[in-house]
C-alpha cells in the first residue's frame, strides 16, 4: 500500500477528507523543515500542531522556516 492509499483509508476511517496532492506535498515540505532544522521527531509533531492550529499550510511553512535550525549543542 502506498502512502497516499494509506492516508486515503485513514481519512475514510475518520470520516474526513484526505489532503489534496498540493496539501500533501505542502505537509511534506513542512515536515522536511522541522526534521532538517531539528530532530526528525519534530516533523510529525509540527504537522500535528499545525493542523490543530487551523492555519493555512503556507503560513505554517513561513513560520517553520523563520524558526531556523536549532543551535548545535542545545538540549
């Protein structure tokens, strides 16, 4: 099963609409920023917080990019 197929089944089980291809790609871009600027585990959590905020994906992307990479050595 592809990721897109899995997401479609998951959305159906939740009685929700799956993301459009554009939304899907925007979420992957948001996840990439979080994962590359921090630890990989930040990616799914950033997407969850972004979804819960209800803000548009473009705004979430701008905010994530503005945060920038975490300083090395920070814990």
